[in-house]
C-alpha cells in the first residue's frame, strides 16, 4: 500500500522513508532507520512494521516495480495496478521540462497563468 501523502514518510525523524518516483513506492532506507517505530504508529493500514530481528522498519517497496506476490498468485487474487501517483509525477516532470524549453525560446505565459507552478499546477 502506497499512500499519496504517506504519513509514514512525513513522521520519520530522519527521512528514512522516501518516494521512489520510478515505481511510486515509498521505500525504507535501512541505513538511516533508527527503529523508532513512529511510522508504524501512524500508518492507517498497519503496512509498515518493525523487522523482528533488526527492529528496523519494513514495508512493501513493490519489488522495484515488479511485485513478486502478484506474479505468483495463481487465482489472480492479487493484482498489480500501475501506481497513479508515479504516473502523475512523471507527467508533471515532463510538463515542467516542456514549459522550461518553451520559455527558453522566448515565449510569454498568457496573463492569468503566471500564478501556476513550474509544472502547470497551482502551488
Ligand atoms: S506504510 Fe502506511 S502510511 Fe506508509 S505509504 Fe504505506 S500505507 Fe501509507
Ligand atoms: S522506524 Fe525507521 S523509518 Fe520508521 S519512523 Fe523510525 S526511523 Fe523512520
């Protein structure tokens, strides 16, 4: 489970949980994790738990975009649906690059649109 606005990542005092923009998964950096369990406390789905031996946080990282659980599930009870947030992030980035290259050519942003953020979204 990957929240759009992941409480686990927001609460972590050392920034050990970060979004992988390629896969849309929030991943734990074990080297940074202190094992404080704050992420487990705030997760609404109990989807991040301390490792039994190390005490460090463990959560699904979507197997780098190819979830093994979904691949082996014979009756298709588990299905991997492409993460919408990753797709949105990629499109925002593409939009920002296009906008930058258009401005480089000397184009003028129509009045009323200046308040939009660099990727065309209100900030
Ligand atoms: S571990 Fe919990 S809070 Fe973090 S992204 Fe997954 S469901 Fe959301
Ligand atoms: S257990 Fe680790 S990942 Fe979770 S909040 Fe604490 S330091 Fe961050």
